[in-house]
């Protein structure tokens, strides 16, 4: 069977404090994108777990296919918890860039939980799958829920929000990466002296009112000012997106991907062409350029 794993962006992201257990308390609004990986799940007779990769070319070189891959961890957890004896082959077609702040690994794990639940007739509800997902990673429960949600706690306390108005999204990932751990360490040492703190409440109000323009004006990511110290091109990409007609542009997660929101498809296509050409010329340090849109849960 085939399952789809949808990317995510953060429309707001605030880190409130570091907990004694090492995790961080957050307040953020998360949004699914139509951009997705596809995972083919095949039963095998050898009793082992295997992962095969296709899709992103050079990007695949940084993706492990051993026990450290979240697909492997999700499959191993499901096999142990529900006494699944079959071997499993996962053929992953990768479209979500690796280490991009787009939740690709978490989304792949969520898709595996959904797929194995269906394949083996386990009858797990969404809440049960989300509790399993929390054991794998803080973003996995959201990737199981999908759509638009307020995330609190360490990211696992989710409140579903109204669907955001339809919108095209441009993703530009710098070629260089960043260390999420290093970004959190810099935030922990900053005493919250940031140029602008995210206002998650305003973002939620904009979503409730169905105002895409208000949403774009209210977006904020506390990690952005820290990450762009390491990758100044993030700010260059943001400013150029806005020059090219984005309602708003921001870094997602700990980076380094920048997204721009476009209500006009023609403006998005012009911006896409610009960044794609800059990538071709080797300018601006661009690694990936992707055009996508918000993913809306059917029936909501």
C-alpha cells in the first residue's frame, strides 16, 4: 500500500522556556502543506525492516536508512507494541527536502503509523496513534492530525484551528544547513532579548477571522533571528520574496527554509522563476526551490 507524508511549516513559533527534562516549552501554529513524500509499504518474509530511498538525488545522501531513521523507529515501535511478525519494506519517494525545518522525518513516521494501522487492521483511533507518535518525536502527533493547529507543551498538545484560506506557498531552502541543537542553545542563552517576539494569539485570531493578509502580517518565529546569524542568506531570501509580491515571508522551524505566502498565483510563478534561476547560476546560496500550497483536511 502507499501512504502520503505531508510537509509542515510554522506560521508562528515561540520558545517559552527550557524544561528540566531538556525539552522546550513552545507555543506555535503549525500548517500542513500539499508537498509530500510517498511511502510504499510492502510485507516481507524475512522479519526485518528495510528502507529504500528515491527522489531527491543529492539530498538523499544525508538521509540514514538504518535504526536512526524515524520510519524505522515508527515501524519498530508498532511491531513491538502490536506483535507484528512480518518483515517490512518501506520504499520512500522523497520530495520534502532533508533537514529543512519542514518536518519531513516526522511526517514520514506519522505516515508509517497510519499505514501499518490500516495494513494490519489494528483499529487505532487518531488519539491512540498520536500518543504513539509522541514516543517518536514532538512533531509526529501534529503530522498525524494534519491541517492547521495550535501546538503547545513540547509541541504535542494540539488544538485544531479553522482551515487557513487557500494560499500558494513558495519554499526556498538555502544550500547550507543549521544545527537545531545549536539554535536552541543560542535561544537559551539569549535572555529573550529578541527584536520581535512572535504573537501566536494574533496569528490564531487572523486564522479565526479568515484573513490571509492579517495572518501574513502577524507571523513570527523566535528562532529566525538566531539562525540568520549563522546563515545571513535567510534574510536576503525573505526580503526578495516580499519584493516579489509575497504577503509575508518567514523561516520555518529552526530553519533554514524560508517560505512566502502568495495570494496571486502569477506573482508566485514569477518569484519561483527568479529563485530557480538564482539557484541555477549558483547565486544566493540556494539549495531547493519548491512551489506548493496549504493542505486542507477533507471535510473541514
